[in-house]
């Protein structure tokens, strides 16, 4: 269970993650998050390092969400990141996702299972890609960069992720998410 950061931190979080992420076990991190504070869980006995690498750090940052998680992604197929998002939703975090229509239906996409879990998803309906790659945690932290949330990108690609807790940078991303969320409202879809 990710510990809450102390609010007494003098500087806002600013962090850079690079991918590909070395192989590591994320099962213990996700099991601990699913169990909740004081919950019973067993550490994973696999031989991979636990809690190391960029993927583990990204999961830990996402799992700090307490109120809201807005996600705007071109492609989303990582089972570990999908599991973390479903855990947050079950915990009562409001999760909203904007994605690209052409990529949400591909084999391995997490979008269908996230929708089945009750998570709100909207997508584009126009030519061109919805190519953004960012997430906003509790309106206080933006996570952005070149990384699509796919196994291919996490394990094989040269990617970057920038994490910032800085209202000056978070606000434009939140404004962009809200603008797209309204634009992609299904009542605005054109079928003919």
C-alpha cells in the first residue's frame, strides 16, 4: 500500500522515469494495494527484484490517488497498469479515461475490461489520432511523456515519463482533459 506523502515536503515532486523498465515483480506491489492498509497479503515468491524499476515507480505513483485519476492515452494494454486502475476504481477513486477509438479495440487493450469494471471511457470520433499520453492524480500530479501504457513500450521501447506536482503545469493538463472529455461526450457523436 503506497504510503501517503508527507504534506510537509518543501518542494513539489519532480521526477523523470526512463523505459524500457528492467524486469521486476509488480505482483507484490499490486497485492499490497489490493489488500489495503492493514490487509493480509503474501509477498510474491518469484526471483525477480521487487519494487525496482520505472514500471514499479509508475504504479506506486498512480496508486497514491485518493479522489480522482484522469487518464488520456493513445494506447493502453499493460495488464499491470490496468490492474492498478481497476484497484483505484474499486477503492472509490473517480477514474475517467480518454483514448483513441482505433486503438481501444485492439487485441490486448485494457479499455474493454476497464469499461466492464464500470470505469468511464470516452474516445475520439474524428480523423487523426488522440495521441496524448498523460494522467492526472488527484488534480495535483501530472504524469506525462512519450510512454504509451503498453507492454511493448514498457519492456522494449526507449521512452520517458515526467512526473510533476506543480499547479502551474498540472492545470493546463487538467483543462485539456476536461475540454477533450466534453468534446468526446457521446451526445456529440456524429453517425452520418
